[in-house]
């Protein structure tokens, strides 16, 4: 019984260390993916099936992360272009599938990571 407890207590620092490293890596990957996504949007490097169009009414329930980034019904989107047609505002958006996965990993690793006091 004592060997099991010793093993558990020795594993805890390893798990904490792994969580801190994982959080840092996932944060870095998220920043790089964000830069790449913004570059592709600026250069119009996206496929039609990667985009969707919303009206202003459609976005009433959206959860805004940044000025041009929001999530709606569990999916993340980046605004590519806003157009006015017959007095109605339309948002052409990029469907950001990678963002959902990265944010899930980031929130999971954040639960176990310890912040450094600076």
C-alpha cells in the first residue's frame, strides 16, 4: 500500500510539469494558427466550402471573442467581409474548425497549469 502512495505522490509533480508544458505549447500553436488564418483571410486564400454567410439577425446569439471573431452554436468563425445588400448587413465568415480543437485543448490544459508569479 505504501508503494502505491509513493508512486502517486511522485507522479503528481510529473503531471503538473506536463500540464504546464502542454499549456505553453498549445498557446504557441494557437498564436501561430491565428496568424496564418489572418494572413489567408487578408489574401483571400480560402475555399468556398470553408465559408458561410450570416445576417445580422443570425449573429444575435453569437459569443464574440474579438472584433472579427465569434462562436455560434459550438463553432468558431472569423469575419472575412461585411457587405450591405438592400439595407441588410451580411457577414461572410471563415469556418475556423482548428480553433475549436485548440480552444478545447487550451481550456483543458489551463485547468491543470500553474501560473508563475512574476
